[in-house]
C-alpha cells in the first residue's frame, strides 16, 4: 500500500510567528530552553503517532497544544463505549465513528495550527515504510507485541527515533529507542538500544494478558502518554536528557518511579554487531500468533473431526439443538458477575491447573472454552490438551462476540 506524498509542514522554513501564535505559545516563548527558535522547530516538526487510543489520546492533544505542526495518526478502529474510560480524544457523541475522525476534530479544536494526516489502516510490513518514512519521529501507542516489533524494526531501518510506552493494570513503562542517533533532529541523540535489546523474544502467545483482559487504570495512559509527549518536545527542541538508554517504570499503586539502564545487545539481530534483520518480516508469525485464515473457514476432513474454533452464532445453534457439550468459562469471578453465557461452568484460568480434574468426566467429549475475547481461553485449551483432553474448541471473540452477535442484553466490559 502506498500513501500520498511527503506531508507538508504547516509552516515555511523561514517561519515567522503570527500575532495569534505569539499569544498562543507565549508560555513557551518565555522559556529560555524553548524560546522563539524552539517553537519554530515544533511548528516544523512532523510526528507520527501509532494508535489513537489510550496513549495516543494524551499524545495527540498535548503535542497539538505544544504547537507540533504535523501529526500523523495511524488507527483503523471505531470509538466504543468501553474506550471512554481512558481515551480522552473521544466523546460519547463519537461512539461508532472512526477514531481518526474523532481525533482530528479534537485536535483541530485544540489547535488549528496542527495539520492532521490520517492513515485509516493497520500498520503492517507491507505499508510501514510508506507510512513512517516522511515523518521525523514515531511515537508507539500500540498495545500488542507484533506491532511493537514491527514499529521498532521499521524505525531502526529508516533511522527514525521511536518513543515507546506501554501500560497494563496499574503499571507503565516508557523509553526512547534511538539506535541510529535520531538523524531528523541533527543527530543530537546518543545511539542506544532498540526494543529487541530489551525484549529479544516475544512472550508465548496469550501469556501476557491484554488490557482488555487484565484491565487498566483509566488515568494511567495519561501519565505515560504525557511522558512520551514530553520526550518528543525535548528531542525536537534539543533540550534536556532523553530516555535513550533508560527504561522508566511507573507504579501507580505505590506512586513510584524507578529507572533501569538499558544497553545495546551486541548479539541483537537488528542493531547488533552482525545484524541478520535487514528487512521487515512476518511479525504475526514471529510472535507465534496463528493467522485466522489457517483455522477459520477450514472444512473438517471427516465427519468426526471437531474444528478448534466456534463462533458465537454456531454456539447458539448448538444450544438450540440441545447438542451435548460442556461450556467452560475461564474468566475471573468478578467478570462472571458482570456478564455470563447461560449454562457455562466457571473455572478461572489461574485455578485451572488445580481444578482440571473436575472436567475429567468430559475428557473425550466436546468442550467449548471461552473468556472475554479469546486469548485466555486459548491458553486454557493448550493446557487441557496436554492433560489428554480432546474435542476442545475456542469461542472466537469470547463473550464479547456473544454480546455482539447473539444476545445484546449481555453487558460488554
């Protein structure tokens, strides 16, 4: 996929601030570290934000308010009611609409100086270079491992600074990956490690719950996103000490910050002494994630074969036919109290290793396992398979799909 020509800066190279801009940015202009020249750098800057959700919201709002001239936004999702607890770019009136459209309205309402370039697509190995190459820096606001590795690799190969942040439950992290010195701003950044130096291998699929499965404090992305935005402004204006080579860790429950030193790994396949990664790869495969096409839609080879997945509508049909099967819910008790599928047996995933014998009578029968969206249930199926269970099927999309496709009265959370 290719995108349009280089995003133009909102200002000419020899920029002079208008009277309105002098007023708008007056608190920056009186800071000696920023001043007139620093504000002009901000107005000429082109920053790409991957994701218009929890982290992308404070990033977009504060960078626009600071006067960043061009913001690129990559997102392909629509606004959902469950987003509004933390994604402050969006409002109740925007539910069901594309996040990029909602984001653009909020950003332009914040600062008409900011040019918004929208990429309504999922960033991938096929389009990453086209999206990233015309921006000065990238800020990673994503929530999944394949995209984090993709953004890291693309930024390194293109020589772009990558400002990283992540959130989960009450904890957050932030750092700056500048393995090739951040050439867009004069190369003032030191060379540091990349994401692969910090995490050489992705965790096994399903091992790390998503925010949708494990929850997240709504305020947390605001804190981490503002840290990322602060790093962006410092790097653009050439001020202060960046987080290159340092991982900042925030614990909201204890209200503590601590930092770890990061070093480049000489054996890193991307930025090490003898790199083996010189082009973008298949990141779904690298992270061990099964592509939907390899399972969904496959026809059984014989009448007795049981497909490993089942849709919410197919599950409802089985119930209506009164087929014999067991429905197991591996969510937590508090989730079960919010919403449940009739007839399900609750065994939280964490308790399954000590309770799976309760299911032994159904060892060779069909067992449908579900969670909120499908991740934890797949982990449960993988475990039960090692204990000799057969006929295991994962409810695609979990109870969320049940609410969407079968029974809208079941609450979504």
